[in-house]
């Protein structure tokens, strides 16, 4: 076994023993789980039943240099507790955490009953009803936190959000497209300055399990009190990108885009819907372009012709942001012929 893996497992077992989740000296089997680029994730098979442990990484697993503070783990746990309180079942239960180690333990969601939304979409199972349920729950979490000074004070994570969202997505993409750099800089300034609600920051199908009681949000490492339009745009972006991954289901992805946007905006109570939609519509083409030319490109868009499709649609919309999400969706539908 790799020494780094062995050391990581030992640190996690020590953490679980201190938390009283395993007996001192116990060595339950641990299985590495696939996930994002920012953490090591393990299934730990205790006699009392499996649980999931995450340990944040200081340097993320991507080609470009991308570093982030490990204390983001603390705020992930806080986001999950808030979300589960605001919308029961919307996040796994937190069993223990250790900010010093950068680790947290949570309930394990059985794949037999909880399907990863990304896997469903990969197979072309693009159900607008599922997308609508994601939009409804996301809006409810934002609504529960909107305008709350206590929640804002509990998430002083501007620097973390900049390091793992604004810089690698928007700033880096502006560097890749110098003529668009002023537009990206304006997006960053407005997003950073907008303080409305508690933001997840990584609302992606890879971080959403579809369970019997509805969607469950995972991986809230980017948690931040800021602009909820970012969450909406970030998730809708994947409905567009999936048209390149599974082209035969493009119509379903675009219908899911519509359903998610409609359900989310129906739940907006904290500000005029037209205002948050306009901010999301401005962010969306920037995030779209970022997934081919930023620090975290999606793994399934590797063909240069596909990347050019994204650039053809995104670039003019970054330069002249549309007021409505449907404008972005329509431009992409015309490009892919859906």
C-alpha cells in the first residue's frame, strides 16, 4: 500500500476513535471512494454499520496548481447541519468532525437506495421532475438563510470561496481569454460583493444523490454567505455540458435545465426574481467557458471541436450578458441542434 494512503487511513482511524465512532485500536476496513478533486473520501465499514469520512486536501488533484485552505472542511460541516435543519433530508447527518485534521464523518448513503445524479445523467436518464426537485430544495435552503446576519457571521469564508471558486473558474478563464478579462473581472467583483444567502458553491450532479425522499446535497466545501445566483448558475451549467457527454439525451438535459430554473425561481422570496435571474444569466456563460478553459475542466469534454462549440456560445454572452437564463439555453440549443 502507498505510504501516503496508509498514513491517511491511520489519521482517519485515530479521528474516529477520538470521536467514539470506533473502539481504540480497531481497524475497520476502509475503501477509497471516487469523488471530487479536493478531498480524500473513504467508506469505513464498522461493525455498527458503514459511515463516510472526508479529509480535505491542501492541494487539489488537478493538472494546474490549485491550493485551498483545509479549514473549509469545518464550514462544509456547518453547511450540512444548516441545510438538514432547513430542509430535512437535504444533507447527510454529521457524526463527528475535527477541523485540525480537516476531517469529518457523516452518514453513508447506500447506492442501492441513493443514485448519484451524475451517473443517471451519464446514462441519458434526464428526468425534468428530478431537476425540479433539485431546484426546489436549493431555493428552500437559500430562502431559509437569506438576510440572516447570524448565518453570514458563521461563514466568514470569502477567501476560501475566492480560492476554490472565483479564482480557478472566473479569474483563470479570464487569463485564458485576455480580451474577456475585464468582463470576468466584473463578474468576480459583483459576485464577491453580493451577500444574500448561504451558498453551497458546488451544486453539481456529482454532488447530488437522488434518494427516496428527494435530492441530498454533498460536498459543501465551498460554503459561503454570498450570492445564491452562483449555485443556480453552477448547477444549470451542467445541464448544458451534459449535452456533449450524452448527445442522444440533449433534449432531456435542456428540459431539465428549464425545470430546474423554473422550480428554483418559484422559490425565490428574498429578492425580485428578475434580479437573481439576471445575475445567474451573467454568471452562466462564464462558468460554461470555465469548464473547458479554466483550472477545473470537465473530464468528458476533451474533443477540440466540442470545446469550440462551448467557446462559440459562451464568449459573446460573456461580453454581452443576457438578462434571462433562457437566452443562454436557447443559444446552446441552437449550437447543438437540440
